C-alpha cells in the first residue's frame, strides 16, 4: 500500500470507515469521499483523526484526481461518471478485499450467491471452530474484513457480495463457493448475464471451486474438474466433483458424502430443503481444510441459523410465525416458500413487498402459487399483488400481522419473506424483522387477553 503516494477512500459506510482506520494503523493518511452531504459516520471519522480531509456531496473528478489509488466502498456503483473518469485517467480502483489480500497470512475461504451466503459463512466458521481452528469471519456478513485481520488467525471465512467481487483483483482464495444465482441488484447491473459474470469473479483466483448442481450456471469455467466440489438435491457421486448430495433412507432424508449418509435432515435445526444445500456447501468448505466431517457433527446439530433468516418468532395456538426479513430478493423469498410449503398442512400466508430493486415479479409467480393468502405492503406492493388471486394490501407491518392473524387457521404458517429491499419503509432488513417480531408478540398478547382461538 505504501507504493501509492495518496490513497482515497470513497464511501464512508462501515467498510469505508474500517478502511480509514486500517490505513491510519499502517501510517497512511487517506483522503475521504462520500456522496452524501452529511455522512452518518462523519462523527466517527472525526474521532479517528480530526485532521483528515472529508469531501462530501457529488464526487468531483478534480478532487479524486489527487489520488493514485481509490478504495471504493461496495455501496457505490463503479459506473458513476466521476469514478469512470478516474479509472480512465489511470487511477487504480479497488475494494477493501485487495487491501486485505496484502496483509492476510492464513488461507481464505469465500462464499457468494444470491441467497444463503450469510448462513453458509456463519456455519462454516462455527464448524471450523468446533474442529479446533482459530477462525475469523467477516466481509458482507456485517463485520468489515479489515477488522478481522490478525496474526494468529488460522483460516478466514469471508462472505462476498457481487459489489465486493466487482472491485476485487488480488485476493487469492483457498476455496470459493458460489451457492446460487437469482435476479438481484438489477438496478446495478445491465442484465442478469452481467450480474452472473460478477458472481463468477469469485473463482478467478481460487484453488477450489464449490458449486450447486441444481444450477449449472454456478459451475466454474476456469477451474479444472479435479479442483471442484458440487452439491445438490440429487444423490451424490462417488468421485469429485459430485461428492455431496441428498439420499433417502428409512423414510428420512440424509445429507450424504459419496455413498455414506452423514446426517439426517431431522437432526438439523435449520428448516427447509434450501438449508440442506447450504449445509452441504459449508461441509464442502470444511472438508477442503482437511477436517474429518464426523468431528463437526455436534456443532452442525447445534447451529440455529441467523436472525431474520427463516427465524421462528412464535408457535402459538397452532400457528407458526416466521421472520425471513433477510429475503431481500425474489430468489430468497422463493427458497423460503418452497422450503416451508411441504411442512405446512394449513394455510401458508405470505407477507411481502418493499423496494423491488428493478426485479421482474413475473418470475415470482410460480412460488406465489404455493401461497394461500398474500399480504402486500411498500413501494412495489401493486407489482407483486397482480400475480396472486387472494391479496390484501396494507399500510404497515402492524396491519399486516393483524390481517394475517385473522386469516390464519390451525396448522398455518405466517411467513414474512418480502422479496424486496427494506429501505422504502425501514432502516434496514434487521429493523424490518425486529418490527415484525414486535408486532407478532403484541398481537399474540392481545389474542391471549381476548382469548381468540384459531379455527
């Protein structure tokens, strides 16, 4: 990093702030840029070093041109005119992964995909810890990767978004997993092909590629077959790449490695078939580290999953309330619906809507046919509503919960899986999930006070 005279950090979000903090620790004083007039983290920047220059508002090529290297936050579109001009002027544009690459001393496992990557990242970290490894987990999962750099780390597990992959050039990966691809972020990419190409960048510097047989589009094009592992809903093969799969036995579904059953689906706390694929991906990453998989089975049985990810809020009076607020795109909502439908004998009631980020909801129609009642809210409520016959439109989550409670019969499930981003009505998907949980618990208290049973 010291070969650059002036480094600029563009975007003062969590990852941008972590970049500034890290560069200061290396004795490098960056220039800082943010497109907002009043960046929310400007106070934290002031605390780090009050004398750093902060440029706010629309990016100015004249100001950017003072830098030799720009570290661009994933929240910023690399197609912004000022960034394009900077690149044309020979200024190098990178992300925090390229800085990480210069300092990380341990093997790096990386996970991307439209859905499930946080679950797989967290689970992989926990399984490796159970096997006695000193693990650091970071990236898009909520802890900037530069914050987890440490000399005693034995393995890094990173969640990488497509935006992080777009600006990643130098990071070498011990193994890279591409879980799945569905329409997402089409407001940032020209088309699905461009988005897919972005996801495939994870394989460009990887020794091993891990992919999903259910979606051949996830298979690496540049990694030899002997350096691949695949997983899927079908039965596994006895040789690479197809070592992981699902097998039926004794009226039970098992995750199998080659022809050996490893663990029954019923032993896991993660619900839905989509999570059986997530578990296979995590196991493939662990196997790649030379770890005997039977060692990590107790940790796998104990793993509860992530908040706001098919999270059981309450099971009351025969109705299950499930918070999947992290389903911020169609693919994630489809996975939740298809994963839960076989387990629900009553009505499946879906609460959806928000900012669709340019997605075409026609592709959501087949999953919506598995839903008995649809409740919509938010900016793109109308666009979702036109693909179902039984629709109620509401103003907020409290009303959505009240309507769902009236519609629910015994053995029903109410699923919040918005298929949309949250920023039209909430701070983030976590805020949306917390508000849903609060509304559910308040509704159940009210029911208890009035003793309202479901049919």
